[in-house]
C-alpha cells in the first residue's frame, strides 16, 4: 500500500473531518478522486470497517465523496451509490442527533522512514490504537476534533521512548487513555491513569482492554507488570494527600487539563502533592535509572537531541540521528530527587492561562516551555485537522531542587537544556502569545446579504464556548475602497483598520483565545485586492434571504440597489469557493425562523463542529461584539433573545423597488437551489430524485426568444399552457448529426396551431433556427430527443379567452440526452385501460395538443398494473392506440394497424407503414378488436420517443411465443438504416 493510500485509510479510521478525507483522496488520485481511488475506498475502507465506524459519519463522508466526483464530472462507482442509498433509507434523523452516542475510531501512529532503530518501533512501522469515545468528544467537545494535546503528548512518548521506559508515570485527566496506551507501549515501569468522572473512567478501562492491556483499579501498590495499567478515580477537588501518598511517580503527565478556571486551584493542588514527594535516587546514571530529565541527559544523548532540535528548527527532522540515541550509562549532571510534570495544552483563553501561572507561582512551582526544544517526530501525517502549532508543551516542577551530596547552596533548574522559562509574575497578552506561535484560530466565515438575520446568527455563535466573533471586520476596507457614504463612515474609518491586507492577515486570520473565530461578512464588503487566504483558509457558509423580505426594511438607512444588496457578490463567492473545491453550505433565513435548532444542527454538521444548545438563546440588548453601525441597524435584533418565527402575513411590498426585486431574484434563486439538502424547509418535500440520464442535470433550453439554463427554463404563470393546457407540441429525435423527419413534424405542428387558431405564430425558419441553436449550444448531435412546444402565449390577464393573448406565441425547445425509452431488444408489456380514447366529437386527436389528460389517465392505469403502457379503445371497443404510441400487429404474415379515426396519425407510424410496404409485407388499416391483439403473432408500437418497440405480453397473455418476432426484427433494422441515411443536417458552428 502506497503512503498516500495508507494516509487515506488511516484518516478514515481516525474519523477525520470529511473535507480532510476528500483532500487526501484527491492526493491519491493526482488531483481528482479517480475510479481507482473510489475502488480503494470501497475495498479497504468501507467494506472492511463500515460495521465498526459511526454510520452517520460514513453517510456524511459518502455524500461528500459522491458530490466531489460529480462536481468534477467523474463517474461514481455503483457500490458507493448503493451504500449511500442504504444509509439514506436506514438511518433515522434521531440517529444523527444522539449527543451521548459512543463511537469507535482508530489512531494510527506511523513511524517515519529510518525509524526501525528507534526503541519500540514495530516492524510494521505502525502502532494502531483503537479508542471508543463519545460523539461529543469526537466532534470537539474538548475544543478540538482530535484531542491535539493528547496526540502531541503521545508523539513525545514515542519520539523519546528512553525517557519514559522503566519510569513510573502518572497521568491526570486521562480521558480516553491514549497517553497511557503509548506509555505502556514504550514499557514504562508503571502506568497510572486517573480521571474524576466515573463514566470516563469506565470508558478508559474499555479502551485499555481493546488494546490488550490489563487493568488494575485498586488504590494500593501492585506488582510491576509491563502490561498492567492502573486506573483510579481522582476527582481533583476532593482527593486527599493520603490517597496520593502511595504514588511516587517519576513523571506526571497531563493533556488539555488547563481549561476551566474553577478547576485550576484543584489541579495545582494535585500537581503540588505529586511533585513534592521526595524519592531517593542514586548518584550515578544507569540504563535502569528511574530519574527523568530532558535537560540533563547523558552527553551522547544530549548531542543526538541537540541535532534533532537543530534540524527540527529548520523544518527538517533528522530521523536517523533520533533513531541512534543511546543510553550508555554515562554520568548524569545533577539528578533531581523529585518528579517532574509534563503538560501539553492548547491555550484557548489567555486569562485562564495567566491564572494558572499565578497559582503555580503561589504553590512554589515553576513552569518552563519545551515546545520548541523538544518537538516530537510527526507520527500522524494524515491528521490534517491536527494542528500541532496550537499545542504548547510545558514542564512543571518545584522551583528549586537540591542535589544529594552537593553543596546545600547549589541548586539547578530542571529542563535548563534549551528550555524556555516563563515569567509567572507577568500577565501574557495576545501579542506575546502570537510571538510564541500561540493559539492558532480557525476562521468560520459567514457571507451574507444585509437584513438576512446575519447578526442573529453571529449572536448565536457567540454563545459557544469555543468561538470568538468579529462583526464585519472588512467594513472600513469596503468604505475606503468604494467611497460609499454612511452616517457613521468617519467613525468606522477612524476606529477600524482600513487596510484590507492587515485586516485579513492580522485580525481575521491572526491568533486568538478560542479554537474558532466566527467572522460575519456582508458579501459586498469583499472588495478586490484582498489576500486569497481569505477564501482559502477556514470554513465558509452562505446566508441569504428572499429579497421580498429584505427590501421592505432595507431602505431605512441606505437606498436599496442591486449593488447594496450584494446578491451578485454572494453568487460570486459561492462560485469561487466551489472552484477551490470547497462549496459552502447555503442556508436561507427562513430556515432559522422556522426551525432554528434543526438548521443550526445541520449547519454545525456541515462545518464539522459540534452543535451546542447554548446557540439557541442570547440576552437582549447591545453586545460588546457589535459594530459601530449597530445603532443604525440592530434595533430589532437587540430586542430579541432567540430566532423568532416569521410573521404569518408579510409586510406589503414597496413597489417602487420592483425593479430591484426583479434584478435580485435570479441570484437569490440560484443560491436557494444550492441550499443544504437537509434543510428544514425541505423536510416536508420529497428527496432529491435521481435523473434517468444524469447528464441532463445541466442543459440549456429555448424559452420564448432566448436560451436559458435548466433551472431558469420557465414560462409565465399567465402563459396559456399554464392557464388551460393551450399548446401544441412535437417530439423530434436526433441521429448522427441529423434531425429525423423534421419537416414532417413541423408540418403537423403548424397544422395543429392553425386548427387551434393561434395568432402571431413564429415562422417555420424561426422555429428551425431555435432548434438548431439549442442543439448546438448543448452539443447534442446524436442520441438526443427534442420536446418542441408552441403555446398560445402569455395573457394580459388570467382567463380562458384567446382574446387575452396579446404577446404572441411562446416557443419552447427542450433538448435532452435520451435513448429510446422502451426496451426494444427484449420487448414491453401492455394492459388495456378502461379510459377510452377521445372521440373527434369531443376533441380531435389529430390536433397534437398539450392537453393530455385523456392519455395520462390511461397511463396511470398502466403504471398501477406495472405495465410499460396501456392500450386505449375507442367508443365502440376497437383498439385505437396506446396512451403514448400507435400500435401494429402481425397475423399470418399480414401487418394490420387501426384506423386513425380516434388516434393521432403519428409521423413514426407513417414511416413504418412505408417500410412495411417496402419490405413487401401486406398492410391493412381497419378496425381491430382487442382479442385480435391477444391472439396476434407479433405486436409492436411506434413513436418518436421509443422508435419501434416489440410487445411480448398484453393483459397477461403472451404475444406469439413471448419473444420478439421476425417481422418486428426486420422492420427494426430497416428503421435503423433509414434513420442513419435521412434527416435534416444540424448546421455546425463553423457555418455562418
């Protein structure tokens, strides 16, 4: 298995965010998710592990994988479609929202090349750890999706195994037990894990057992067993000194324990009790020496470590030098008598960290930063969501340690080798943290139109404990670049940074105190010249609202225009992000009003962050995060405490803004078509159907006098085809660059229009030009079908009378990729409908009109009987035709077809009749009873859509021997030859 494929599999098993998986899949395919990559995912990921991983996660991954392939016009393998369909039909909504659910994931530590000499490196160069964790933790309940502090601490253990082997190690706040499993792997003499939560402790024990480790829970001392890990219940706030006195660890470890200001005094008390337990050590260093010091190691080890650090600082770790470390028994310089703590932590809140420093100082403990000096190897290259730059590694010990046998006045500092002491009396600032490479923040960009509930959504996200918010940070840049006037313009320009580069790089993408930064942007504020990282980095979401709801209140501060609304800018943002391979979720304000919890849960899922119920409410009144413009715009939202349902009846629309509405709606409709498929607005509707021919998802149609995309191909509600089915139509088929029987079909179209007394009909040449242009624009020169419609046109007011049709006819050319719709190889089945074919006394079928209710009722009967089509009888009980085609039979070598008294005399019918004569078969038109069709030797139907289709069963009776007959085959071949030889050529784009 290649490294790229190993990384993809490892990321899949680790349940990495789906966007990261898609990125790795692209790398495997050289830039796109090829069929080979899909096959690898199916065989090595889905098939082997689908039953072990979280089903909603797999469904989400498959959804994004399929969308990625289709977005790049690739072919999705059937197995992926089928498995996704299985999840769609079997997973219920409440299965997706169980916050207390537990899931399995696998963390694979991949040893880099050259590491075989590294202590405890496996022959497979892979240590796979299976973990059960809560869904909350997986999605970031601890502020990160992959527990970066535990991962970094684990990498440290595997990178420096000799520092932990044969040492007694004690971890506080052990969580899922990952660090303990790595300690056991490097053969720590004793591993003690602790946690204050009993359910977490029970889960931790399960994880140890999953990884073939024995679990000891008794508080007393036990025999040292390398496969034994002790788990103890250790609530920081209530544990006593007596309970800890039997544990004299060499090393205390902790990952992400600096998080809650309320818990910090208890944490520091526990650390103090563990760090102040003296343990007599010999003066000389040996292979089995229990002492621990990263700063005062034997000389040969120090040189290797120094090489590792020097190379790491240049971004090029020397694995070879790491792998050749030795512990040769040389004298250690200054051995300490007390243990040391190693703490890995993401600093999410500077004030909390400063409080921790103060408490350490008061407890006479010192803290030193080892982040730069002891960088571990990268064992997790596939974890794209694991940003080790956000994690700091600290050592904590007693402030001074006296050396045994040394001058009492002589003290040393622990970890003095290349370590960085922290001034505990100095309160850190964000600028200082930035200079230390601290607190990288992932931005969440909200791109919105004005008056779209964007401020309410900002307030919602501000309630989370892992997010800080920015209110329109690009506003000053926008005003400076555009020169737009605002009542507060000067105030904004004087108080906000107007330099777009600085705003993006230092404010939006700069460090912060939380894991995420929610940036509310109004789309039009994305002016030209901003750094591309604004779009490339972070997560993005689009929020929009129907301009019908925006415009009534927008003009209170700024005169409404298309530019001010920013719908076009929003579409540009969506398109640009899609081109970057990260199409953003689109939500509509009405979703937040109708079902805020459903919408926020879905949005959080799309953003790969956990939903927090605090997002549903906020306090009324102005907020510290409000922009300077709040007094002009935020009056209503300041009165709110949650997302309010929309009023039952809307405000009257200000019709002076009708032009702006017309300009904005196409952009809004484009965005609405791309809204989240799990939107609460779509819950009552049907799921997105699959098209019979997927290529038809993107096509161009002629409507009126222009060519428009599929989703814009609409007629007016005043059109006669809507008002009364008042339209005529034809079906045309294209073969090898030619339109078959075009002139004959146009003859019938114009005859039908004349019979219905249409006025202002386009000319024959105009219709042909529309057909040609539509086919050429779509690149359809073969195997395609045209539905050609001509309506009486738009009315000036609703009503039946053709006198209202004063705009002229509406021409529609709908071209689709469409092979014959029936099985012309094996044949079709028919049933007889009770619905009778229209009589010329009522509506003459020779007029090829759009009012097809008579045929549709018969087709419903056919569908209910699971037949391909239905035979329709005339008023006297004779066979007329089917609901969609003309019909023929063969009896004793003679070909018969019904009179065209009640049926449409089809163009294909006439063509086949000519072929029957040409092939020298006797042909007769007459009234034919149903029983004659039941007893026929052969039967077929004819039509442009299906060509010549053999019928093998009627009303449950086999036709002939139930197979396609020889006369049918002969005529099919003759028809195929005719379509290849004749037809009106489609002009090419080379012709003028």
